[in-house]
C-alpha cells in the first residue's frame, strides 16, 4: 500500500500538483519534496533544498539524542566521553 501511495504522489507532483507532506521518513522527504520546511516546536528553523534541510534535521535529532543519553545515563555517557578523549590522545 505504501509503495502504491508513494507512486501516486510522485505522479501527482509530476503533473504539477502540490502536496504538503509531513513526516519523519527522510528518504521519502528527499524523494517527494522540492522544498522542505523544518519546524521545531512550532517554529520554522529552515526552509530549503531537501538534502540541506534533512542534514540539519538529522544533526538536530542526533544532538537531542545525545542530550537525552547524557541526562538519563550519565555514568555511561561519562565513560564514553572519557574513552573518546583517550582515543584522541
């Protein structure tokens, strides 16, 4: 069903239709969209080409996951950071 839906949307866009696509599936966003709007808590962070906006989104997600890991598993985070520093020396 999903593949059939995506094919229909691609065809619709090729024929000049406009679609507002909301999602977290970055491959589909890149495939379907010519322009992407990145929203964060109701605020526009970036508008632009799919590759650039998806890159910003992925960096934001990684940053937030890192913050959550540090907040919820501090000891493991500290050990990981120590290992990183030692590997750099």
